[in-house]
C-alpha cells in the first residue's frame, strides 16, 4: 500500500528546528521557530500559568469529556480577549482547537463546506504553513501584494490594488497583528479601508491572530479585527494562545465565525461537528489555564505584566539589533527592524547568504530571511550584527 508514497518535503520551520538541535556549536543562535526566549535564552513557563495550574491541580475533580466545542468559560474568555465586547455574543460561534494551526484548519474546513470554490487570498509573504493548510483542505489560494521591501513597510498601493480583484464569496486571510514573517502591520486606517473594500466586493475576512499582545499591546493588536467584526456581517477568526500565554506545547486555540445573530447556533453546531470528525474534543488543560487566569483578577494582572515584559523585550531587541547593525555596517539599511513589530522581520538576504550565516556563524534564520526577534539576547544581537556586517561587506 505504501510502496510508492514519496517522502514529504519537511516544513521549513520544522526542518530548521531539527538542524539547530543537531548543531553542536555552543554559541549557535536560534532565530528560526517563533518562540519567545528570555535574556538567558530560555522559554520559561509564565508565573501566572504555574499559579493557574496549581489551582487546577487542587480543584479539578474530573477529566471526563466536555462539549465538542470545549470549555464554555475558555471560549467566553477568548471572545472577550479578541473582540473586547465590540460585537454581541449572540453573533459569535466558537470552538476550541488544538492550537492556532488547527484553528486555521477548522476555519478552512468551514469555508470548504460553505463554498468549496472560494479563493483564499493570502499575503504574498506569509506563515509557511498557511498555503499547505489551505491546499490540504482542498481550497485554492491566490497571493496579494503586501511587503514593500524597499522601505520595510506596507506596499499600500499593491495591497489595495490586489484586494480590489477579490470576488464575491472569496475569503481574504489577514494577520491580526505582528505579521508573520514581515513584521509589517496594517494601520487602523488600512483596516478601515480593507473593511470597506471587502464589503463592496462581498468578500469575507479571515483573521489569523497568533501574537495578540506582542505588537502594540493587547487591545491595540486586536483593533483591526474588532473594526472588521463591528462593520461586516461575517468575519472568520483563528486564534492561538501559544505565544501570549506561552502555552506552545499545550496546543490551545480557537476557531470562530462571527455571523448575523440568526445564524450563530447553526454555525456553532457546524464547527462542533467539524471538531467531531477531526479530533472530537479539543484538549482541555491549556484552555483551562487560560480561563483560570482570565477569570481571576490577581492572576490576570500577573499575566498582563508578564506579557508586557515579553512585548517590551521584543521591542528592545528590535532596537538593539538595528543599532548594532548600524554600528557594524555604518548603514541604516536594516533600520526597518526597529520600526516593525512582533516576533519576525524579513531580512533582505538571498538563499546563499542565509546558508552562509548558518554554516559560518551558527545563526539560524529561515531561507526567505525570516528572523525571530524574540529569540535574541545580548550575545545573539552582537553575533548577528557581526555576521550581517560580514555578509554586507562581501556583497
Ligand atoms: C512560527 O511561525 O515559527 C510559529 O508560528 C510556530 C509554527 O507552528 O510554525
């Protein structure tokens, strides 16, 4: 049965994780997978998470099944975090999923069910797993222009020109904040124009929110999504708690359809049915940690300050790296790093230069130049600036 199956091409992020793990150099620098690291290079369990886990351990008296949608308190907490009360709960159908990845997949399955011929418009630079997920669902994707690499900002003209081609019933996948991999986010004005354009075209936005709290702050990062939800009849959302709660391996996510009130119950039932045929019940532990933190004011405060600490550290890393490269090269051509936000920036390097960084300097970034700013510490900043200086002098 399996004799002719070819070995699959490994996902670029996973392949880089494996290569990094096999590298024995003690001063290697991991700027690959999107994981936050502190000054010591560790990804600690957040204090609020530890405290919530202690409470759960003490009080939980059953591990029996819950609903297919997952725990209601978790879903309500996530709805508040994402939408901040901008739309009535009677418009929101949501289910828990194993991580943000499964949330993206479940939303794609929902689109496939409703409109198998829909085109999913995806920013030309995007998370390496978006296109495979869309293809695995059997949907077709088309790119829209996004990054203006000459300035490290949004290619606003290209973006709106491409989205003006979107057809009625098509879906536009947008990064809620901290665009992965470019670090370039839409302004509130861009979001408002996007909402108006999608309304005119009869298209549906699909917001992937994986980094809420890492950009401009918890509420500011959700402002675009909230604007869409308040102004459009239908909005799809996939959200992850991997980064902002540091719950990576617990797999905590939410798939959401914001719809007119009369459709909510049906959409909730469909999403629950999609869970049933994929994994049945979503994992509970991570979601329970989130709902425990959100419902307890002391834990919530602790979590907010830890999240703010992480956000400030990533912003600081960006500034420090941009300064160090400027000092090393005498040029401001990497100054965009400090202006962008979230974990990632796309460094303007070709494949051979990326490979040289890895082979000669032990610095791991993705083949397209994506570097994780949340993976840096002082030693990593100095090493990365030195290596980039050497690359630039060799051009
Ligand atoms: C990333 O982009 O590196 C993260 O979102 C981790 C992942 O699952 O790819």
